[in-house]
C-alpha cells in the first residue's frame, strides 16, 4: 500500500513537467527582414508559424476568437532574432495610448519571452504596444519582472484593416546564452486586449500553480551562432544650472557608462563619473515616527539588473550617495553649522552579474563615494572649520545563487561597507533557501543572517532568522512564518532595518478564484494573524489580526477592503526612543476601502477612504482619510491625472522630546493634504513631454498639558508640563515640487532629456494656519529653479567593428 501511495505521489509531482510543450522551429535567413511593420520580406515566406493562442486571464483555456487570431513567425541570422506577428482584430477595438517606455498604459500589447537557458526561471521579456512603444524586462520567480532593465532592440508597428502587425529585431547582445552548436530555448508569446483586459499565450498557462516560466514552449532550430562581443558604450554630456536665493551655479559633466560581456553569461556594468542630476524628486512626508523615511530608487544604474543583489532584502541602494553617516560635533555655545551636505557624491560604481547554463548565478557590486565634510562657523571669531562627516567609503555586495528544479534556489550573500579612518564599518552575511516541490504545491523558504558592526568604541555582532512554510497552489492557500532578530542585528549601512529585537509568529490563509463568475473576474480574500514579542527579554509586545479583500468585476471595476485589529494591550518599545521604555495602548482598529473604475475608459477614477480608532474608555482617538484620483485620456497622445488626499483627526499620542530625565509625550491633532498632478503628451513613441507636480502640507497641534511617560508604559500629566515649557512642538510642514520634462529617443538606446524643476520648502510652528495661509508663507521662501540638459548616445562595439570590416 505504501508503495502505491508513493508511486501516485511521484506521478502527481512530475505531472506538471510532463505536460506537452508546444515547439516552434526557427529558420536561418541570409536576408534579414526590414523592420517596418510590413511582412512582405522573403525571410517570412516559409517560416514556421506559432498560432492557436489560449486565454489564461481572466479565464483559462479559452481559444482565440475567430477575428482575433495571432500568427507569429521567427527567423534568425548571425546577429539577431527576428519576430513577425500578424495580430488580427477590428481596428476600432485596438487601444493604442502613447506612453513612455515600459509604461503599459491603456494599450494592447504583444510580447515575446525568451529563455536561452530553458530553465523556467530566467526570462528576458520584450513587449511592443499597438502604439509602437516598447517595454522590456528580465524576470525570475524570486523577484518578478524587473522593468528597470533596458535592452537596445528595434521594432515597428502598422495598423491594418484587419488588425495590427509587429516586427521586432532582438540583437543577441540583449541575451545571455551558452556557446553551443545547437541551441534549445524556452519561448512564450503573449497578447493582451485592453478593452476587456484579457490575455492570451501561445503555450497554455495554468495560473493555479507554479511560476509562469514552467509553461513556456520550446524554440528549436538555432544552430551555429556565437555570443557576440557584448561591449557597448553610453557616453553622455550634461549641464545643470541651479538658481536659489539669488545665487546661480552651473555644473557641466562628461562621463560614460559601459557594458561588457565578460563571458557569454556574465556582464560587467560600470558607470564612470556618474551623473544623477535628472533623478525624480522624492515624495517627502512629515515623519513623526521613530524610524527613518525611505524613498524609491530613481537612478537608472541602481535600478537596472539588480535582481541578484535584491535577494535577502539586504540592499537599499539609496544608502550609496545618500546623507552622510555622521553629524559634526559642535560647541553649541560658540559654533553653528553653516553647511551640512545632504548627500555624498558617488565616484564610480560597477556590477558584474550573470548565470551559467546550470543555474549558478554570481553577482558582484562595488561603489565608491568621496570624502565629504561639513562647515562649522565660530560665532565669536568668524573662523570656519571643516569636519569630515563621511569619509572615503567603499560599498560591496557578493551574491552566489544556485537555482534548481525550475522553481527553487539557495543563496549566499555578503554585503560590506568600509569607511576610511575611525568611522563605523558594516558587514552582513546571509544564507537563504527558497524551495518548492516538483508539484508546485508547497514552498519552504528561510534565511539565517549575521551582521557585524565595527564601531570606534567596540564591535557588535547580531543575527536574524526566518522560516516560512506555505501552500502555494489552488484556490485555498495558507502558511505559517517565524521571524527573529536579536538586539544587536543591524544592516543599516547598506540595507534598511527599521527595528530589531523581535520574535514574531505569523499565520495566514487566502481564497481566490481562477474562473470568472457572472459578476467577477477576480476574487481574492486574505486573512492573517500575528503574535509579536521581544527577542530579549522574551516579552509580549502586541498582536494583530487582519482581513484583505480584493475583487475585479467583469466590467473591470476594482474594489478592495482592508481591516486590521490589534486586540488588547500593545507595548511599543520604539516610540519612546529610549532603551527599556515602552508606550502602551490598546484595541486599535484600522479600516480602509477603495474603488477603481475601468481604466480602459477615457475618464476613470480611483477613490479611497478609511478610519482608525481605539476602543479605549480613556482615549478619544479617531483619524480618517479620503482620497480621489480622476484621470482623463483626452486623446491617445495626451492624458492627465489629478490626485487629492486628505487625512484629519485627533487623539493620537506620540513622542515629543526629552526634558531632563523625562520622556515627554503629547496628544495631537493632525491634518494632511496632498495634491498631485501627472500628465504627459507623447508626440509619438520617441518624443514626449511630461509633467509631475506634488504639494504636501501637514500640520500637528499638541494639546496641553503634555504627558510624562512612566516606566509601566502609561502617561501622566501630574507634572503639568505645557508646550510653552519646551520649544514649541507644533508643526506646519509644507513642500512643493514640480518637474517638466522633454525626452527624445533619437536612436535606439540614445536619448536627449531636458528638465525644468522648481521646489519650495517651509516648516514652522504655525499649526493653526489654514491651507491657503500656509501656501502664502511657502511662496515667501526662496524657490529653487533647476534646468538640466542631458544627452546619452549608445555605441555598440559590433557596429563599429562591422563598419571597419566593410571599409577594409
């Protein structure tokens, strides 16, 4: 009997692997097709056809409609893969909004997915929209799709009377493959119809289990090609003119980024004399909490091809070139700070990454930042001195990642930050595993991480662990997780850790549908419960239960709801900002809901609302928020969206300051208003104007008297401390940012960008001022104007080589 059960389990475990995969045999051509969106080239005439696409979203298994068939052909030569697709449809039904690169917008698309290793885990994706815009990404099950990666390839689109046509040329320099006489690649084609958001694939996909790469077809017939010399240069020139408070400065820069294929599978990326002058502004907010505010990365070098370095969540690239790691020591009676830099200059950075045919991935990252000093002025003598706040610093990451079984991996990661002189150094090592069974039903993942800080006074070594077991297939999914960190675990030299000293248990479950009902395309219900405690000493700190609901109707409207409830007393050991103290509150609930209309319509909107409260007879906490984001697509070239969000309420309590040996808390009323505008006008896929605007305003008004935090976590007003007894804690915080940008892709991989930016900032204690009074005071501040122009030109070594060959 046991043998029978074992055999049945084995058959089930390999069933997904034994499903028949479609195959396409590609043919070699001596005359490359012209990429013009017209399939009349000789190369296409006898090419094998990929057809009979199958829907996998919202419903699985549906055949194409007769008038929407897709026929794809592929050929190759010594330089590139060529793709020609005839996509039948009624021209009036084809949505074709013009967008910037990698922005899917409201357009139909056709996609090609290539996996030269045929390992189901390392895909290179190329998408062409019906508007002619391109998108591309590298993808794997661990990190999803990375659209920060940008290849250099060519495409063309033509709208015809019975559909649309796509032609693509994908040079081998975009792909990493082994130098073998006969190649067998994984292959998939995708097609999306934006009017009903349905998506089809050439090889059928089962969304109920497994990563999407397991359902690739096979590309046969590639023979006698060699990986090209993957060497490309991106020289750039930029100028920046900045005006602030009556002073104008300018900066001119020449530099270059380089990509070089060390082997057929490994690439070196280097930025020499980096220039990040055109990175977008950060969405700064008023931060009253005990933890730092983090921002998304917007510098292309640090967003492109960093999937290996993201493993283990140990890499926060904004550390590199961010604010200095120390603050100058000042004699407060005789000195004042007159120049504290807010960022450190990056001198250079390099990445080496790749993966062998057998699934071994290796990544190396290194960046160097320059020595940076603050300026301090002696009030009495006028003498100015400088103090180093960030020395010459080296940032380094090493990653080794072995994939196997088409759905699993184990990894070893080390990060280090070495600062010159007597400053702190940081080192973190982590071992990770992410294992899914062959049936793609169960997943186990975990990590062991060790941090070491080299401090001027001593060294600190800490550790963290995690372990999760989860059912990852079917309508019903569930799992459990434990995460821990001791009191000395710290990864903040190159990563982000908001807090340590925890031992938390998490249980969760979900229900989802894969076949549409009469009303809904999607339903996803997610519930969870969490128990939180300190690692040392082992003390309870809190708990939380929650519910998430997401649905999408057959009319493509989206609805969602989220409920979080913290049952009983919660002990916050971080809000007091002093070791050994905690702040106690109880029975906190947070409820939010949202709705989004069909974005395929010219006029669409997203609205959200929610509230937070505590069921505590001694508290009167209530906050609420409401927001709306209408967006209008005036034409396929011009679209505009406006967002307004309001949050208000009172009764919240939090840290204010320290007064002698006392920790002072306050009860506060808060208001926040955020206005944002985003718009674009695309002349065509290569010329675009874009506008981004954001105004963020927040006020905080504290009640009197203030509280003293007691050792038992409660608050006392017996000392009758008033806001006038300390520096006024009330806040009026206002920021304004506007970017107006023109981009022109004048050749594949080459781009000109002109940017105008202005920004304002004001913060004071006038929390009773109205919004318009605050705006008036904001415009009394000096405004910063920035104009920058940047030109990047793509040079492929192979093109230069071919020119010399022709000349000779």
